[in-house]
């Protein structure tokens, strides 16, 4: 499987990086986001997507973590990276989570 990142996924990714970055996000990361290719989706049915050759077998570190609301449910939005590349947009919550509205995404320090 390989497809370009969807505009809705890109918007969630950008927002999570802006409000939930765990450090300085290099400008090159933001510039490369629109070129990402989805290579795997979560098997549970949620909107989690993985980028790059390793697909859902990728491992890296959390570049950003934020909270959001999807269908009235609170969730975590995690952005994973490896070296200078984003490798995953993971949605964690009670059951399969739909992609949240980017405007609901908040950093953990925000009210």
C-alpha cells in the first residue's frame, strides 16, 4: 500500500507538531510533510497512519504528543519520527479513533 498523505491527515499532523512538539522541530520536517506517503494503516480500524518503507513496523521516538477530541471521545495524538523524518501519526483512545478536527488538538499544557 502506498498513497499520498490526505489533506485531513496533513492538517492533524501539522497541528500536533505545532502544539505538542517535545522539542524544536526542524523546519525541514515541516517542509517535507506534504510529500509523505502513507505505507500502512492501523489494523484496528482507527485513523493511525504510518509513513516510509517500514510501514507499521517502524520504530522511532515521539516528536510530538497532544490531546484531541474525536466523535466526543478524548484521545492522544502522537507524531513519531526517525532521524529527520516523520514516520507515523498515531491516534490513541478508547477503541478505533477517527481523525480529529485539527482545531480540537491541544498541547498538554493548554486549557
